[in-house]
C-alpha cells in the first residue's frame, strides 16, 4: 500500500463517475483539487461529509478548487447518492480499488471488534501542478469543507 505524504506527486487515475463519464486526475491539470475518499454512499458519516462539501461548493470553486469524491461503490450507487442529496461534483466509482490503493486509503478497519478491509476516510488537497499540498487524516465528517477552508487560509 502506498504511503503518500505532502509534497508527493498525486497518483493519476482514470475511472467512471456517477454519470458514466470517464474522469482522470489529468483532466484537472492546472486546477487545484480536493480529492476526498469516503467508505460508502448514503451512510450517516459519508452523507454528512458529502453534504458539507455540497453546502460550501461555491466557496470551494471561488477559491479555485474542484471537489472530487471517491469510494469503491459503483456508478449506479453514486448516481442514487448524487440525486438524493443534490451533489454538484463528480463521485468516482473505484470498483477495482486501484485508486484507493494508489492513495494508500485501502486498509484494515475495526468496527465493534470486527476487523475488515475498507476505505479509510481521508482528504487530499492537490495543487495545480499535481502535487499534494495537504492531507487531512482525521476528517470531521460534518465539518469536512470547513477543515479544507481552514487550511486554505
């Protein structure tokens, strides 16, 4: 599993979003990107996180950032999630887990004493040159966009 750190080049990826459109990180060359990884569509923490980015989306755009969400759910699940919560940004379907592995966010988790493999919630701020400027390891789901805004100031 990759261990990325601030100052590293962000791994490129190509996958489908909730609309079946092919999206690559390279598509955003010259733009700043908020790339956030979340475990599962339409669960309480993931919904709070997505809605936080939705509610502050215009502010992120005005600061020159594009928001992209990634989980291992499929396109259909992402489309339902996007529609239900009116999410204005791409949700990448990483069904083969290649992106979560490249970013080092696929790992062992523990819930109620049960260990399993899953997506570790993490946010990467990637600059226009494709370099990781910041990594948020402890994401506050309800205030995820504010965590990003605080780092940008």
